[in-house]
C-alpha cells in the first residue's frame, strides 16, 4: 500500500500529551493499543477533558520481542496523572513526515522508503518513530487506514 503524501521535513512544536508508557511484544501491540486508548479515553471523560488531536504511538526501539512504546493523546494543557496515566510533553522536533494509507502490517515498505529518503538527503534519524492514527480498523476497512509517520531527526 502506498505512501499518499510527499516525504518532507516538518517542524513540530512542543506538544503536551497524556499517555501510558509500556513494553510489549509486537504480536500483542494491537490489543495493548486498543486497551490503552480505552483506558485513557475513560479517564479523560472522568475528568471532563478531551484530546486535542488524534491518538499516537511513539516507538522508542524496534525490538519486536520487547517494544518500548508510549501510547496516548495530545492534549491542550497539563492534566493530572492517575495510576499509570502520565502527563508529559513530546518535545519540539524537526522530523521527516509521510502519510501512509493501508493495513498496518504492510507499513514496512513505507518505512523503508522514508529511511532511504533520509539517507539520500544526508540526515540522521534519532531512532524514535511516531505514528498518529486518523482512523481505526473498527471504523474503516484496512485499505482506508490513514497513518501519519514522523521520524525525528538529530
């Protein structure tokens, strides 16, 4: 499935987020993401707050047996923490951007394309990847899933 945007450099402002950081195996990730979004959404309803933007997953490594991830939502202000739900910031960044359409399990080719573009342009990624999801497999067919990919640069 295709990259549906140009690959380009973007600058993102510092963003407050409410999230849960965890470790999981890649095979369990879809369940962990769904449960985590549900838990955070329930907490936001409980305190009468709303996300500012679409949900995200930030990947801190690519160890498929021990993925370190942050799962959450951008928010517009500092919010109180509860249990494993934390308030923090995604720091300001310069990143390479691409918009992918299609099934999550077929994104590897798009990641490869973005990495080649980064190398061809003499840049160095930090090794952290940020995906934001415009829709959900619960709402649209897999071929219609839209995912924003950001690869922060050193």
